């Protein structure tokens, strides 16, 4: 992911300073989940992290940078688990199944889940946060498009437009994640079955077998 702001996981060079940054970032995530994005203050974060308020500004510059960085780190850490199958699976449907399984493993009852929901709402009013999130979405869509092109080269898919397929799959998986956060009982297994079957060419009917008979046709 490329952006103009440092992420929680990448700021600094390690050691005690890195541990302090991690404490501050985790405190911010917890407070966003408890209070909401706009209610989080420097003093509240410092108190939760057990550090001097000056350290929050020292390590992140401002609360906006801190919270945006926390969102980017959450996307890379949590949502990134759903990206891995598209880089490792030997089949396109296997990648879809693996990404769905990653969402099934996501714990919706965590501060990170609440942070992601808050971030989606905040991004509507925060152009910089929107840019960071859109950057992550664009990378994932392109990764899916690359796999669609590769599958097409192997004769494994129909003539699906790669970029549009990337948008469709990214939106479907993101929607599933949001449903899981709001409703943990969401049928992820059913979603997995449907999306795999949609893209599984071995179960897709051919034009000859799928054509509906017209009135007057003989058996």
C-alpha cells in the first residue's frame, strides 16, 4: 500500500519508540470503538496508553494522522488476510473460497471491527482517509483482475471483463465482512458456496444446455 502518511506498523525504526507507538495506536483503536471517531482526544489516548500526551503528537503529529494510520494498519492486518489467497491459490475459485474463509475467521466483536465501521462513515467527510481506503480497494481490485486475466489465458473462465470482475468480487467480499460485523450469524458458508459456484466453470451450463425450450419444440 502506498500513501503519504506512515502506518501504525511502519512508523519509526523499532525498539522502545516502536513499542510506544503501538501502545498509542492500540489505545486509539479501543477508544474509537468505545466512544466514536470524533470523541477521541489526545488526552484520552495518552491516558489509555499510559503515556504523556506530548508523545502522541511526537509520534503521529496529530490525532487525524494517528486515526488514519490505525485504519490503514487495520486494513493491512485484517482485510489483508482475504488478499493472501489471491496470491497463493492455484485456482481462481480456490482464491475466492480462501478469501471467504478469511472473513469467516474475522472476529466481529473486536475494537478493530468497530474501527472499520467508523472509518467507512468518516471517509465520506474526510478526503484523505477516503484516498487511503480507496487506494487499498484499488490494489485489491487490480489483484483480482490479474487473476481473472490469468484464468482466461488458461481457458478457465468465460469472457468476464477483468476490471469489472475485480470490482464485483471486492464489493461482494467487503459487503460480506460488513454483514459479519453487524450480524455475526451471517451465513458465510452459504456465501462461499454461491460465489464459488458462480465462478466455477465446471458447473456453469453451456449455451446449448442452458437454452430454454420454446413453445412447440419437440423433446
